[in-house]
């Protein structure tokens, strides 16, 4: 039998006011509200910068120089738990 640590869950989400594991995790409202935060935490911890996309004068420009994930979700050491 798998332990709780191998149960399906989203990266970085350990405290919640509702079920965020197992089959309940994959419901539309559960997943859509939690996945963006989980992805942001993963990107912060792996050092992946978010990419800004701009469209001007018929051209698309991208840049990863604008933000760091730690500026968006806070540093890993700032966990409230």
C-alpha cells in the first residue's frame, strides 16, 4: 500500500482548507484554483523565471528579465507554517 507521501498532490501545497489530494484534487474548481500557485512554487524552487509576453506593432516579444518567482510568491524561507 502506498504511503501518504506518494498520494497524488500538487507541488508545494501542504496546508489547505479543503481536500487537495487524491481524486478530490482533480475536480475543476479545485485544480483551477490551486494549480497556478503550485506551478509558481515549483518554478521558484527550480529557479525558472516567468516569461513576460508583449504584443506591439504586430510583433510579439518575450523576456524572462522582468520578474523572479520569489518576487511573485515570496521566498521559500517565508513559509507561514
